């Protein structure tokens, strides 16, 4: 079997009128410009049909483009987009919020700046997240559009670890010591109270140390940071336990043993001092001192009488 090959024959394409004029003039245009020239010649001789009202449409389009360009220069393009898309049925009508325990929905709506005509299409989700992240309790937030007119907001809020008293101010703090918000009510009254300068940053570590002695921990009313170096425990009955700067577990273990054997924390004392490693000092209350003085004097009189009899 043999294959036959040959050249494709055909009539040469006759040059168009524009091509003839170019050839006659001795001018050859680049290929991309030839179509433009041919269209211009056809438009000039009336071979191109222009739809009715095309001119009016072009004028309207020109003025619309000019107006939008002016609004863009003046910073009003966003407002224009809001109005157009809201009128088209994309106004935000519902905001669904989840994960909020301390953050009110009113605060969320205020941060979003919704006014009833805000367009879902024109809403900037990134900007909305940044605004909501500024709320005191918000640790993380996601914002999602649900067309045609709903926003879903999911919050992750900060966890309050304790209350920090600095001066006369009370603030809720996280475990790392960062302030969440001022304390406004008694809702968090059960949280541990840490008092003093620097107490907020050292609170979590010290609280973990005290956790090993739950019987003492449940008696504590406040943890007081002293000179940024050590802690005092203020008990609910008014007794102050002065802990050392170092080796706190040893002092806590000794206090626990004293309480188990002698119920020292139920006695009429003002303070138990563990600051010196080689001794423990117990200070009585003023009333206890007076009673002890009277008892000592009475005991001395009895001993004197007994000596006189003998």
C-alpha cells in the first residue's frame, strides 16, 4: 500500500477593501491593527449595524462610571455598595451568636455597627473579627456570612482564674496574670483573691503549691504578695500565716501537722510566722494576751499563797 502526499490546493484569498487600500498605498499594518482598521472602515461606510438606543445606554454608562469614580475618590463607594446590595435583598436581618457567657449580644452588635440597612455582601468579615476581638472577654472569634441575610458569630471566651486586688481596684485575671476585665459583681466571688503588686503574675504557680494542702486551702480568704518576694495567707477567721520566701512546701507541711495535732488555727491567735527556718513564732491576739496575763498573775498569786501556807 502506498501513501500519496500532495499539496493542498485552493484559491488565494482576495484582499478586503481595507487591505487593498493598504497595498495600494504601500502601507502594511501589523496583524492586530488590521481588524481595527477594517471595523472602522465598515463603520464609516455603514456596513455595521448599531442597535437602537445604544447611544443612550452608552451615555448612561459613562455617567454611572464617572459617578462611581467620584464616590471612590470621596470615600463613599462602600456606602453606595451598601445601599445597592441592601436594596437588592441582602440586608443583614439576623445575627446568630454562640459561645458567649460573659459577652452580651448588645456589645457584639455595637462592635459590628449594624443599623438595619447593612449589606451582607458589603460586610468586611476580617474587619468584623478585629472589632469583636477587642471585647474584654473575647479570646478568639469567627464570623461567617450565611446568605441572604444572616451572620454567624462564634466566640471563645477567656477563663477567669482569680481576682487581683491592686490598691482599691479589683480585676479578673487569667492564669498568666493578664487582666480580663474589672470585677463588677459577686458572680466570681468564689474565685481566689490575690492581693498586692506582682501578685497577679505569680498567682497561678503559688496556687498550685497550696493545692497540695486542701484542708488549709479551704480556710484561705486571700493570698497577699509581700514585697514581690513571698506570700502571706489571710485565713477566713482572721489568722495570718506568714510563709517564707523559700521552701514554702516545708512550712505548709509543718502548719498542716500543727493543725492536725493541736488545732492551732482554731485557737485565739493572730499569726503564725514561718519566715525563720529554725523556729516558728505564734502571736496571740490582744484579747488572748490580756487573758493570758490575767491567768499568769492569778497563777502567781496561787503559788504565793501555797508557799505562805507551807
